[in-house]
C-alpha cells in the first residue's frame, strides 16, 4: 500500500512539471514569407520578458498580416509606444492571437476604428468589439506589418495567449517551423558566495570566471575553489538561421555530480510575474556592467512560474565532499544544447575583504511603510517596495537628490516629494524632476500639489529639479499657405519639444476635429485628406500642441482641396 502511494505521488509530481500538449498546425504563419525570428519568446528585456516572437519582415513595413485562425477581433489598441497599433483575435479553440507594431489595419477594421476615433476625438484608443462585430476567417488579411510603438525596426510581434487565463504561451509550441541548427553561445560565467562563511577562490565576493571554448557546444572553466553556500549565473544568447539577432535561450538546467538541481524553461508565464525578471538576473551586476547573467538559483521573493524542478532552490552547498562537477545545459527551442562544465574543489580558506559600512539612518524593512525627510525632500516607500530589508543611501544638496545607487530592483513605485518653498511661483509652474542617465538628465513624470513637486517612480539614482518654459516647436509642414492639394493624399507636420515631450495635440479643419496620426519616433503628425468632408474649396487648418509642462504653440494656415 505504501509503495502504491509513493508511486502515485511520484506520478503527480512529474505531471506537474510536464509540458502541456498544445494544438499543432492549427495556427498558420501570420505572414506569407518564411518565419525568421528577430526575437524569441521569454527573451530578457529591460524589466520584463519578451511576451511573443518577433518575425522579421525583410526590413520593410507593409507586409500582409493574416489571421492565424478563424475567430473575431476582441481588442484593438493604438498607442504611441508599447505595441503601437495592435489587434487581438480570439479563436474558438481557447486561444487569442496578438499582432503588434502594425502599420495599418485591413479596410473593414480600419473603417471601424476610424469611426470610433472620430467619435472619441482621439488617435490613441482602446476598443473591445463584441463577438459578432468583426468576425475573422482563417487566412483573412487583417493588417499590414509596420514599426509603430516601441519598435526599433520593421517586424511583426506575434503572441498566442490562453483566452481564459491570459497567460502568454511560446508560439513555437504550436508547430511553427523555424530553422535553427545553431547552438547557444555562452558569454560568461559568474559565481557568487551567498553565506557568511562562503567564498569563491578564497574570496567572499562574487567573481566572473573565465571559460575555455572547446567547440561550438562545449565550454569548460578551470577548477574553482569554493566553500559554503554559492550560486551560479550564466550569460548566454542564441542565434537562429538566416538572422544575426542575439535571441534568448529556451531552457537552462544545472546538474551537480549528474543530479539535476535546477531547471527553468520559457513555455509560458503571466504578465503579472514578468517583473521578477530582475530577480532572475544578477540585477546589481547588470546595473553597473550592462551584462545580463541569469541565475541558476531562485531568490526567496522570486515568484516566477518558469521553474520546473529545483533542489534547495538551486543553491549549492560546498561542504559535504571534496570534489564537485557542475554541468550547465543551455538549450534553444530546437533542442540544440550547449554545455558548461565547472569543476569545483572544496576549500575552506577565506581571505577577508574590507567592505564599506552599509548602515545609514534610513532603514527600510520590507513589511513597513516608510517615510524619510531630508531638508526639503521627502521619500515615501510603500510596504514591499524592495525585495529585502535594506539601508537606503539618501542625500540632498541644493536641488540635487541622491536616492541610493541604481543597483537594486524595486517591486513597486515609491514617491519623491520636493517642497518648492525657495522657488518663485513663476518658476514652480515650469519645474519638474529629472533623473540622471549617463551624462544627461531625463524627464520623470512629475505632478504638483500646492508648493509640492512629486513623482512616482521605480528608479533609483540621482535626481534634480529642472525647468521648462520653452514652447514646443512646429518645425515643418508638408504644404504651404494657400496651396492647392488636389493631387495630395495627405498632409503632415513635424512637431518637437526640446526638454520634456509632447503631451497633447489638437487639430481641426474648418473648426472640426480631425484625426492626425502621431509617430513620436519621427515627431510626425499625418492627416489623410480622404477624411475631408467637403472638397474643392478653401480650408482652414489649425493645430495646437502642448508639452508636459503646459507650454503651448499653435498654427493656422489655409489650403485648397
């Protein structure tokens, strides 16, 4: 009886780690060219995992985008950044596909959206059509690929989500054919002592360990001396056929003396957990060196669901025996495997390293709401802003505010409040907070209440107060005064703000609101002249723009169409 119970427990544990069987070949290629990837699912991005695959479009916009399967358009979102122009199609098989960074939509979808934009008087819009409003057939053209939103080059961002849970799933699990016979590349190995009596090569500090490349799929390190609790991190990327892009890998496993101790793979995850990428990578090292090392151990507050099997959270305790052999297996989705062999020798000698004192007057327990005041600056930290208890380095000199080094990941926003008692009311109107990045200070979304200037942010580092009283610029028009635009399809205007950014714009023709599409990467507003209600007459075009500090500029010009 006991053996039967143990066997059933074993089966249940194994099934909990098993990959789900996804429908194969139900979803077609959303383009009519072979799939070549510029980005893989789960790739490490800034503060998040990549939530789909990026399909190359031969460096151009305007490729036909097809519905991967029948269904209906359940969501449309147009935003200046992020996904840009995006469409969501819900399918009867329980999945939803997402197509993003689009140039434009098919005529029936474009007409539907434009009517709503004119109704709401907004280019940016989010719509949730009902099941019967925009039905879609398999192979139907729904859009054309582009480079809108946060995209940096033309491509199609494509996702498959579980409709009920909204979890994102690796699209390659649905039978897509992507050529890849290239093994992942290893760029570095880093080992960290994680206990008071831990050391790597006699030193109680983390170290980057040199690797020798034996061949395209095998690396080895020299014998490492270690003692106590340690953690291993690996820096790696993957190349696929026909593209130079450095993509993310699919799976990482760690074996110690042939026993599996750690395993994660990028099958699926939810948007809510994506922020924990900053606990998967060695965040402090990334913040200072710009190199992303993936930990093969699980931090205490890491809630990622990508972990399939870990023993003691993947930590190694070098104490029981004299020799250890660690083998890291790195796999891409096509099952090309690269291995890293790490011989470890137990050595209890620890050479002390002088460390700077870390205690400050500003102690932040994770389970408490904390408020600190220094001169005319106040900081407010909600509970669990940081993942661990910590001492904050906080200093104020004139208008410069130092809030720790940007080497710690944050789970939540905190508030910086700057009291503007020493600033004249005229200056207060134009004041904003800026964060230092390299040698420049960049605008931080700031609000004002009374004499208080405040910002909610997840960033640490050096802030200062800056002022913007300069109106945004209307730099270039594609037409001139009284021009006859009978043979023109559109008009465009280039707008810029030198210090902060454009907050809003409002355009009319003959005192009626018009839809001008805004491409902030090009600072370009564009109006489709086909939207004009009346032709063959003189028109008055008016434009008003406003920056984030309330500075405005306007233009009035006539044309004939």
